[in-house]
């Protein structure tokens, strides 16, 4: 199965934060909110739900499929008589 770099980055950050804030769940979630707010302030897209992530992943998959389906022909198609 092909891995997704977005999901890998999310999992890496989650694991890093979990190790750092394992004893204090309130501090963990406060840090997540702080990161999300900083990302939004910087103008970046913040995914806040699983449904939103699924929509983003589906849109990216559609774009990949469209790109791979495109073919360049040097000659236009023949007209049928």
C-alpha cells in the first residue's frame, strides 16, 4: 500500500506530542489548539475533523487520477465522415 505523506506527518507530530505531554492530557490538547491557531493565523489550512480530512484526501485522489488520465496527442482526433 502506498503511504500518504500528509498522514505520515500527522502521525509523526501526534507521536511526538504524545511523548512530550503523556502525563497531562489538558496540556496536550492546549498545545494542539495553540498549533492549530498558529497555522490558521499563518494562512494555512487546518483540518479539524475526520470528515474534513476524508474530503481533502478524496479531492487529492481525484486530482491525481485526472492528471494520470490526461494524455497528450500530437494530432487531433480524426473526424468521422
